[in-house]
């Protein structure tokens, strides 16, 4: 059984993609049969995110987001989001989990909404710290 709008390669992401296109609605996962028959079947597990474009494999989505962030000149903003996630979202323990969360925040543009509970904290703390650091690696 095939999956509709399943993107497993960066070439499946349109050149004119937007943050709204890549906004995560929910995470996905499914078993994928690699080979074999009967009791010798081999499977892997595909992890992805559901977006307006479709179900995008996680590493492909992350690459598309990082390319879009760079093309939009928002590298400093992404560094600030990573620092914010590291300091304030305690349930993500690994660097990979924190990166995923910061990319999801970037895609949904929560930081642009003055109603966000941490709006002032983010702009007066993390974003200013990253700008004054001029993109250094201190906050990673």
C-alpha cells in the first residue's frame, strides 16, 4: 500500500517552498518492508512530518528547513531559537531533539506573535544575545 504525497528526497521539495508549506501539523511514522518473505521479512521504520506539501521524511524536512532558513537570511534567528529551546524546553534532552523543536518553531513563526508568552523574553534575551555574538557558536 502506497502513501499519498510522501516525500523521501530533497528533490521532492519545490524550489519556491515557504515556511508555511513546511509547517508541521503532526509527526508521522510507518513500517516499511525492505526485503524478504514469510518470517524472513525485514523492516525499517520511516519517521516523518505531515506538512501542507505532504508527509516528508524527517531528515529531508530538516534539510529543506535549513536551506530555507539560510536562503531567507534567518540563520541568526535559528541560532536564537536553538538557544531558547535549550534553556526553556526541558523535556528535549538530546541535541537532535532540540534542533527539531527549534526548526518546528521556526516553521510555524510563533516568535512573530506578540501574544506568545515568551515573546519579550525571546527578543530581549536570546535574539539580542545572538545578534551581539555575530553568529558565533557559543549558543549551540
